[in-house]
């Protein structure tokens, strides 16, 4: 056996498994990285292992031992390609990280790539349209069967938005804010919350009692507060700690 393909949580794990199968040391093989590892969405969904191909190097004959060394040394730069040594792999990874930290990677391109890879891990094929505004950018996701990506009351979409902002800001020298939308969910959710605020405000006035809403994320609480800010008969405030903080509507 002169060649094996192995997988592992990291590239090094995959390499170690390949070396064990071949029964040789690290310097006796070349490594071709077939797939980079990916942690997936929320650390578990769409996880992808590293995959490498190890090729066993032929042993030089005793007669050519002394002449082979300078020949290999001279040819090494042109023979790098995908088949690289362990030191080459580490250098490539460091270079990639350095380039990212140096601002050579567009944060919005990284955000779009992250969304597409996450969706692919959920079995979805999506497109992402980027729209820039003064204070934020909206990444509009389109494709079939997006209900899974949106989740109950937008909880999955909110979680993906949180992670997308982390990914994008890793590659930006200034803070950027990204809002994710899918199938105009944000506009529909806003309308639902505003209608709910009006209905519960009328209930608070009619019965003279405080109305306590269910726990909501901060952006949804802000919508309730904003909708009733100018209401003549009620006031709003929030109580509790995250993630159970909620809006209270009370009669003035």
C-alpha cells in the first residue's frame, strides 16, 4: 500500500491516522489536503472533517543516497503544490490567518460564504444578496424551503445572524453590523409585533392592569417600545434578565 486517504477532526488527526495505517514516520510521506475541517453551525450542524491523502515516498537506493539529497533540495520549491510537508501545512494556515487579520479578506464575502456553508450543512442551497445602508448591511437569503433556516419566530435566523456578525467582524478593522433576512421575515415579524403591541395596549387600558409579554430578544423589545412610545394612555418598560427579559405594558 503506497497511498491512503484518511479523515479526522483536524488535519493533524487525519495525518496521524494515515501514518498509522502505512506504518511509517512523517518524513516518509507527502500530504495532500483534500478537504479542510469545518466546525459547522452552532458547533454541530454541518460539521465537516478534514480529509488528507498520504503518499508513501520511495526509498532511495544506497548507490544514490549521496546524490539524491542536493537534487531534492533543488527541486523542493517547484514541487510544493498541494502535496506539502507538515511544516508547509502549518505555514499555509498561518499565512491565511495573517492575511485575514491584515484586512485582505472582505468581511461581507466571508459572511456570505459562512451563510452558504451553514445552509449547505442543513441541506439547503441558498443565494445571498448584500444591501448596504448607512449604519448596517442586510444580507437577504433566498432559496427553497427556508422555514428551517428561519426557525420558530425567527430564532434560528437570529442565531445565524449573531454568528455571521462574529465571522464578518473578524475580518474588519472597524465594527460592522449585519442583519439577516429571508423571505421578508423581518418585515412580517415587525408587523406582527406592532399589531400585538397595539392589541395589548388596548387590553391594559381596558382592564387597568399591567400586561407582561413573553421573553423577547432585544431588537424585538425595542420594536414594542418604539410602537407605544407616543401612546397617550400606556407606558412600557422591560424587566428581568437575559434571556428571559420581557416587556411590560402598563396604564399611565
